[in-house]
C-alpha cells in the first residue's frame, strides 16, 4: 500500500498543475452572475449607511439641540417622492442616486474640513460615515457597469463650498446634511427593493 501511495505522489510531482484545482486568477474580483444579487448587496450597504446616519443624526440632536428645519442651498433636492415609486426605472434611479450621494459625500468631506472646533467631537463618526458613503458609491458604480447602464454625471459643475460663517452655522449645516442624507437613503432602500422585483 505504501508503494502505491509513493507511486501516486511521484506521478503527481511530474504534473504539479494537476494536483491543485484551478481557481480564479489572482487579483480578479469575483463577479456575481445575477444582477439581483448585486442589488441585494447594494441594498444591504444602503440600509447599513441609513442606520449609521440615523444614529449620528440622533447623537447630533442630543449634543447640539436645534429645533426646526435646517437647509443648505447646495444640497440636492430629493428628486423622487414616495408617490412616484411605481414609475421607477433602473437607469434613472441609479443615476439620480449616485449623483445625489456624490453630493452628500462632498458635503461630509467639507463638514469634516471646515466644521470647526464645535464638531471636532464628531470627527470619528463623520469619518466612518464618509468611508461608508464612499463604499456605497463604489458598489453602485459597479452595479451600473454590471448592468451596462450610463455612467452618472453631475447635473452642473460643483459650486465651491465656503466655510460656515459661525460655529452655529456649522452645527446647522451638519443637521441639514445628516437630515437630507437620511431622507435620501430611506428613499433609496425602498426604490432599490422595488427595482429588484423588475429584474
């Protein structure tokens, strides 16, 4: 029996490539063959980011109470309401969503850079939010390419964001950014789940 095992090992050593099952080329990402699985992944990331945003917005309200609505003219307007969900088409949703999220990513970066000392205590949470937002954008870009859809482009050149005029201005800006991002992500989860049923 030992002789037989030894002989098998000798034969395998002559053809080493036969001894190991072939795998995917190194460095090549594993791509799903089902676009619904890609959408599932995007929905999970969107839900996770929605939970992070909700938690950070609640922490922001506890630390910096501010009644009323807060707005920034530079933030995107939620282009689609809950009543328009039935008419959604995948290319338009992904394009609009990526454009809006790119704007929010830019605003979070601006808030971290120009928010001043009043928001320094939120820096770890804002940094984590920026990283997750960037990850979601890359996943949506991959999904867009996977489905051979047009790439998103901003509606118009981005206007440079100036520094807040005061510490209170940076706090109001943070409330506006987190509130708007929360609404956009909440809509995105529902829209993406509906679109999945149409693939």
